[in-house]
C-alpha cells in the first residue's frame, strides 16, 4: 500500500525545473543568430522570427521603457525624431563572475568583435549611425542591430521603431508620417510579432496612435 501511494505521489510531481528551463534558453540564441544572418545577407526570407516591436508616438517614452529594461542609459535623446532607423535590441543574460562582480557591455553587428563597456559610447555611436538616414531627419528601414550582455537582463529581442510624427519639421519629407506608419506596419503585422504599445500616462488612450496601429495590425488582439 505504501509503495502504491509513493508511486501515485511520484506521478503527480511536476517535472524538474532543469528539464524545462533549458528549452527556452537554448532556442533564443538560435533565433538571435538567424536574425543576425538574415540581416547581414539582406535576406527577404519568408521566415518570421519572434520578436517584440516597441511602438509609440514621437517623445512618447519608448526610449525610457527600453532603458528601464536594461537598467542603463544608452539611447540618443532629443526634441526631434531620435529613432530614425529600426533598432533591433538583443538582450542576452550572462552569469556573474566568481567574485560576484558584473560585466556589462554592448556589441554592434556592424562592428564585430568590438565591445563597448561605456554605455555613453553606445549612445554616441548609435546617434552617428542614425545619420545614415540622411541629414534631413528622415527615416530609413535599414536596421541597426545591438546586443547587450548583462546579468541583469532577461533574454529577449525587441525592435525599437521610429516614433510617429504628425507634422514634418524643417526639411523632413512631407510624407514622413506615412513612411513611419508603413515601416511600423511592416513589423507589427507579422503573426510572430508581439506589440508593445507605449503611450504617455498623461494622454488619452482613445487618441493613442500606438494602440490604433496595434488594433489595425491585430484586430482580435491575438
């Protein structure tokens, strides 16, 4: 009787965590590697890889949300469009050293082998890279790919997209809003994409451009 009770108890025990956890941690690096390969080859493959797209209006706080996930200031700031190209941000969790110290650094795909331990350099370099979109504050669909290695982050890939702007400023193209909306939709309409819609806390959600685009891309919220 005792043996039967022990057998029943054993059958109802949940599987050990070690048998479940490695699955996600082993798949994410593979997905990241595939994304890097497609980006380098300029591939227009129909393979849709899972990612989280960050969507919002200009100055809606997208940069603050991303930086809070990393715990570091590393994104350009300004009064105009700061994100002018899609930023593919891969957060990769690392282990602390034996002495308990932490090592955090960033790597750009277009600068292989170069590590940036000073996050202010990441901000400066990204701002310089943004200028490839042209001097007229326009946008470009050419991605910037940045990996951040830290023991304080979770393994996740996010895409920071240009903020929606209503009125062209300076010598911006007159169709700047349409261009940005088209770019955003090309990402968030993919079934494998999760949409992170960012809206300022002091604005009316009914007028949120981010939620409107998310609703157009995924009417059923699935």
